[in-house]
C-alpha cells in the first residue's frame, strides 16, 4: 500500500468549542493594542489569511508575520487548559488515527490552517498528537491559501520517507476549502460533515466521498485501502 493521509484538525479531529476564535481575538488585541471589531472568520482559512483579513477589516496596516505568529503562539499557550476543559476529540478520531498508524504503507500527517505550535497544542490537549507525524505536516504559517499547503506537505513527506512515485494522497476535512484544496491539486478528498457544513454542501463543493463523522473506522480503512489499490 502507498498512501498519504493528511488530516484537518478543527471540526475534523477535534471540537475546539470556540477557543480558536478566542485565540485569534487575543492575538489581534496583543498586536493591535485594541480589540478587533468582530470575531475571526475561519471556515477552513489558514492562520495567515485569517489574521490578514482581521487587520484589513479594521483598516490597519499588516504587521510583520513573525509578530503575528508569536502572538498566536502565546494566545494558544494561554488557552491550552481552557481548550482541554471545553473541547473534545471528535467521535471516532482516536480510533481511526490509531488504525491508520498501524497500517503499513500509510503515512499519516496533517494539513491544517493552524500554525504548527497551535496544531500540536490542540492535538496534545486530547492525546492525539502522537498518532500522526507532525514533523511532515503543512501548517497555516506555510502559505496564505490552503490549497498551496498540499505541495508543502507532500514535499516534506518525500524528503523524510521513501515514497513510491505513484503514491495516492488523500485529504480529510470538513469544509469546502478542504474539498477545493484536494480538487485543485488532483488529490483525493474524504469530507466529513462534523463542522458547520452539511453533507449536501460538501458534495456540492465537489466531494464524492462524504461521511457523517469518523466513527466507522472499518469503512474508512476500507476506503483508504481501495484508494491505495487504485493508485497502485
């Protein structure tokens, strides 16, 4: 089997219970020295794009990204306990990540809009961080647009692993932006209706494989094996 699986985090593997938007608001306030005019708009955006849009919306000059990233990291650390108390791993996430990790030939990592530090923090809050290879993932600091993260992750994986040329790449995510990222790059998508978008909306975005959640580990593993066999 030759398969790369790249997981989204928020509303795919975990429910952050609103802590993410609090992190963005706190990071904005730390840099701008005032509260934002409204909450962050996320919907599958990268952290770079989320924060850029917040500063644009409030008519402020874009700060240096290193400053913004440091503020995001600090805001994440300050809310780590709040995340553990209010958030949760979504049903089936732990089981399917464990099953994928045990399958020879599958490389499992993340493709997320979160910056790397906050991605790790969110997964660690629920004991999921050791179930994926975070060193080769793609993160919200790497590119502005989510679709551009696919090549980032694939390049990192190919640098770290011996990967056959015809390896299949599959994204797992909950938003139309996840679907768009897959379709733009010609890779597979498994969409899960565990976020704000319904199964019908995800299908209209172009996803052919849509699940209500991640609870059917056997079905998802069968789908992954089918994709690997088709690609090989």
